C-alpha cells in the first residue's frame, strides 16, 4: 500500500493523462449529463420536472452526437468518393 501512495501523489493529469483512447466515446455520457444538469438548473421553471428534463436533454445530446458522427462517416466514406473520385 505504501508503494502506491507516491504514484497517486505524483499524478499530474495534464502531463500524464489517463489512457482511455479505446473507450473515449463513453465519456460523452457524463459530459452531456453535466451539461444538462447545469443548463436545466438555470432554465427549468418548476423543480418537480427537473430530473425528467435533465434526462431528456442528456438523451438528446447523446443522440445528436451519434447522428452527427454517422452523418460524417457516410459523407466522408461513401458520398464524397462518388462526387470526387481519386485519380
């Protein structure tokens, strides 16, 4: 246990980031949840509807990002090669 403490104390997040290159897209969910919580805390009129509105906005953000990613993939991989074929 004592050998783990110096490693934890020496951790510098911006110099030594956590290696999440294969699962980075899962970070979209907590990011969109945080954005939804903050935005709806300011904008909602009745706090009884707050949890539902936060959940709806989180789903909307995640769905929009997935659809934008799919649209970008289709545009770059399938549509543009037909419009501008490589020589």
